[in-house]
C-alpha cells in the first residue's frame, strides 16, 4: 500500500520522541531538501519504506518483529529539527 510520509508520524514519534514528518530532510541520493511528509511511503507486511519523491532513493526503512523496531535512515544525509541546546 502506497501512502504519503504522514504515515511515518507515529513510528518516528515512538522511536525518536519527535514527530519528524514536518521536518525537512536532505536526500542522500539527489541532495534535494523536502519535508519528510512528502516522501512516498510503501507499507508491506515485511516493513515500511519511505522514498524520496524526487528521485526514489530509499530514505527511511522500518522493520518490526519480536517486539522490537529497527529504523534505518540510509538515505537521509541530514534532518532539520528545532535548535537544540548543546
Ligand atoms: Zn532524492
């Protein structure tokens, strides 16, 4: 089933404590910068894959099994978040 990046909202919030779908990310494939909610997301029984809407590079993978979830960010070279005090 193909959906938009908003389908990642709950997964990313559970994993990172933030809803990142409104954040912009840089695609490692084409260097394009876009809001994560615009990613093309495919949900299958095997897992979830989010691809860049511009070049189809795999941005995010999510696999769940055995009570654990693995979130991969193979195609995001950066994610924009609010300023963090360091
Ligand atoms: Zn891209």
